[in-house]
C-alpha cells in the first residue's frame, strides 16, 4: 500500500478527476470519495513523507501545502475515513487535527467541495485554509 503524491496546484483538477470517475462508476451516487484534511504541524515534512503514504492505498492521493495534508480517498465513506484517521494517529502516536468532506453530499464540484472543507476546518479547528482558493485559480 502506498498513497500517491500530487502537486498542490493540481488539487482541484485531481478532485475533478475523482468526480468524473465517481460519476462514471457510481450510479447510486453514494459517498463516492472523501477528502480528509490533516494538520501535521509539529512533524517534519520528511517524517510525514515517509510514513503517511504507507498507510494509504495506491488509489489514494496525497496533496500537501506546507504542513496541511489533503487525502483524496476513492470509494471511502465517512466510516472508512474514521478508520484511516485512527491508523494515522496510531502511526504518528499523536492526535491529528482533521476534517473530512464527501462527494457528492458536501459538494457537486471541486469549488463546492473545497468551500465545504474550508468551512468545516475553520469551524472545527479555527484554521483558515485560504490556500485552497489558490489551488482553484491554478486550474485555468
């Protein structure tokens, strides 16, 4: 198992790709994929880079901006996301600030999903993720 890393500036396009695959493959439009935000403040990038991918499937994508990591996990609902979060916290032996949004329940496109994620993270952890809007602007 190993998650695959992508550039932050491809984040919105990566979400759109997952929406396209979900639309093609998931007729009942259940929670087709989840985006999990994790704040790894206090951990070196090298530590996260070495350990995080090992916890994920090869179908999972990893995008990071500074110490914020965003995991796109296809065919993963909220229950599965909680399992992944527990695995991460066990591997890092620490509580990790996190938040998740699911397609399509939290948004029908990359803009809506990133806005939902921004709002949830701000509400739950008081973290401002204005960086997400730069990912959308790089899409053009």
